[in-house]
C-alpha cells in the first residue's frame, strides 16, 4: 500500500468529489456532520428532496434543515438581522440551526421548507460536511439519515443498515462527535424550537437574556404557519374523480384535472410539484370563478402518504 497517509487523503477527496457530483445530479447522499449523519439532497431540486422523504418513509412533509458552507451562502437564502448574525458569527460552524425569513429569490424547493416562509439553516462543523458543501456549491437539505421513527445514526454503518439500497451514495466520516441533533432557534419571535447539541445556556449568554421555549411538537405543521403562497384560500375536497362545474380539479395519473400533480402517476414528481400546484390551482380557481379545489385520489403508499397528509391539512377547516 506504500505511503498510506497521502493515499487515504486522496481517497477521501475523491469520495467527497464523487458525492458532490451525485448531489448535483439530483441523487441522495448520506454524509457525516458533527451532530448525526445526514441524508442530503440538493435543496433547490424538488425531485431530489422528494427522494429524501421517500427513503426515510416519512409520513408527512416537515421542513428540513438546509446545510450551507458558510454565512455568505446562508445570507443568500435568508434575511439575517443583527442578532442572527451575531449568533451565526459565534456558533457557526456548529450544532445550531437558525430559523430565518426566506430571502426573495432564494431558489429553494418549497418541499425543503414545507411551504413555510422561513428556512432552518445550519453551517455544520464536520470537515467532511464542510468539504462536501464547498464542492457542491449549493444548499443541501438533510434530515437525519435514518428511516422515519428510528434512531438517528451516528456512524456510517447505522446509516447503511437502515437505508442501504435507497442511497445514491454515502461518505465515511467516523463517529459523530456531538451525537445529538442541532439546537433549533427561531429568531422572530425569539424561541428555542428544539433542544440540541448546543446548550441553551450558551445561546442565552450571547443574547444576554433568557430564551423562551416553543417546543410544542408539530406546531410548525399547522396550516396557519404555511406561507400565504402555499396555503390555499379555498376549501379543498379529496378523492374526486369527476370534474365539477364549481370546482377546479387537481389531477393525478388517469384523472386529468385542470392541472395535474403528475400525469404519469409518479409520486416523486407529485411530491416535488405539490406546493407549487396548490399555489397555481388557488390562483387559477379564483381567475375562473371556482369556489373549491378538488383533488384526484392519491394512492396512500410511500410518498403518497405524505402528499395526502399535506392535502388533508389543506382541506381541514381553518380556525383563524
Ligand atoms: P431534521 O429532521 O433534523 O432535519 O429537523 C427538522 C426540524 O427542524 C423540523 O421538524 C422542524 O422542527 C425544524 N425546522 C426546520 N425548518 C424549520 C422552519 N422553517 N420553521 C420551523 N422549524 C423548522
Ligand atoms: Mg431525525
């Protein structure tokens, strides 16, 4: 094997370059961060992000943490105020996720943000993650690289035993030093959304005041928290196969509709198109004087369950 030091270094660089190429090509790749292993997808590519939900078997589209190489890359996606910048300056790279308002023209797939008008951003500290993000040159959405409901992976063999065949690639990075997920902080209004790898006391020391907690699980998923661009203003009815004169029909597969989530009945394509289609359907319905959105049946398998979950929330009566 000769001088293994140089050789291993070269292998690692090649593995990172290969993983970056796969991410840019829309594949999903597991990679190490200092918190846990992430399952990454290019955050601007809706179909790639859909593959993450598919591989994890997630029953709902919750927002994913978007990983970037540095503060400058983060500021291209979200609006930082002085306090957010101070926190990023002190704790990035590191196990702190900041939830910030999206910047105009951010280019992220709404599937990565679950249609919210905010984004959770983080600059990870693990050298492999940093090198990978620099090589990708774009934002990478990455939840933990485990099947939904299973433990977060802190070693590559945890990842491969859980997700194996679903992966487009995986990069070795040893055992994760922090081993728990990042702390998640929303800056406006200020609240800790998830306890994590950065202790709340350290954040409070920088802010100079106590940190309110908002740890209610699932809160972020309430229809009222969807960006107004993606929360349809009209009532939604599911499982409709026939066009009705007073409704706009969103098709899927054999049910053509006025517009369609996927003409070929492809759930990955439908997931990637979901938020944008709701947005366009709402506008089109108003234009044509239709009072309701009807949606064709979606098979409740794989990604279909998360699509139906989101549509069911859209269909739920609003309580203001
Ligand atoms: P993970 O599965 O580790 O990627 O963590 C994702 C979690 O981050 C979500 O379930 C939310 O709790 C939180 N999160 C990400 N983005 C946002 C956001 N824009 N607003 C509120 N919470 C967010
Ligand atoms: Mg997780």
